């Protein structure tokens, strides 16, 4: 495992709710990242408990996360070490009530 993959793996495994995104929770820098934050807020996730990683600040992480998850786009949500998906999947799960259940089960 490369250093970057190890860094990503450590982040994923050491944070309850982790969002790799462009920007941060207070200042998302793309529409999809902004939507991901809004979905998490709507699910009752406290922004202070949410760990975000700004991929724009680290090119190695930006490219490495796509390889780590085998998922081509950002943002990417992980809950308790499990890859959930990007903003489209988050929205789909939210509309079905599945994301709220996943967050409640994992974070409580």
C-alpha cells in the first residue's frame, strides 16, 4: 500500500463520518460537495462532528481517493469505514430514508 493509500485508509478507519470533498463544510467549493454537506445536515449530522478532507489541498489524496474507493468522482462519503458513495447516491439514500438509518446505526 502506498503512503497516500495508507493515509487515506487511516483517515477512513479513524473517523465515524468522513467526507472527501472540494472545500470544507463551511465553504464547499463545488456544487456536489455543497449538496453532500446539505444532505448530511438534513440527516442531523453535526457539522462539528463531521470530518472533511479538502482534496483541493492535496493532489495525492485527490487522485488516491478515487483509486482507494474505485469510485471516479468526489465527494465521497464514508461512515464507520464503509464507503457510502457520492452526492447522487447520498441523495437517493436520503430520499428513501436509508442514509439516515445508516448514520444513526453507525454513529450512535
